[in-house]
C-alpha cells in the first residue's frame, strides 16, 4: 500500500491500479502469463474495468514486484517478460538486496535504462508519473 498511496497522491497523470492482475505477455523462457504484485495504468483508460482474469499488457504504464520466495524470477524472467510486453516501467523492490530498481525503455526482451537506490533512498519516476518515490517506509 505504501507504493499505491504514493502513486495515487503524487502521479502527474491520474492512475488506476490492480493487485495480482494476470497479464498475458510474450513467452520469454516461461508460459507467457505473469501476475505482478501491482499493475498501474492511466485512469482515463479504464483498463481494469470489466477486465478478464488474464488481460494483455496494452496500456499498462508500470508493473511492480516485491521479492519474496523467488527473487531471481522477479529479477530476471519477469523483467524480460515485462520488457517483451513493452510495459514502459518495471519497479522492483528487492528485499533481499535492500534496494529498489526502476527499469525503463524496453527493447525486445530487455530494459535499456535502469536506476537503483538503496531502501530508504529516493527514486524519480518519469512520465506519466513525474514524481519522486520515497522508499524510506519500504525498509520497515
């Protein structure tokens, strides 16, 4: 909720979000289906309204993963799948490494730009969000 609250309050573009929303993505070393912890899309798209259980990633602006029992899957396989689906931004809260990474500018199966801060740092989110994410509360 700490991420959701900041995005809803700070984003330059009004956003909708969904937790645990099934996304159909290009199969990149997997099944072609992923469930991000959080998915954000511009509110004007009404992307989640009447959406099927599994939906395409078209229109998604940001996906968020918070590492748990399979951190390597979040760090690698899911990152490549989100890039292949052309999701503009992927935010990874890596609890084991105590850092937050933002991946941007997807090309084929990889993001070509990334920013990393230690938990407690600040991370600038680009358009359509255009605000600085405070990660201090993530370290608790």
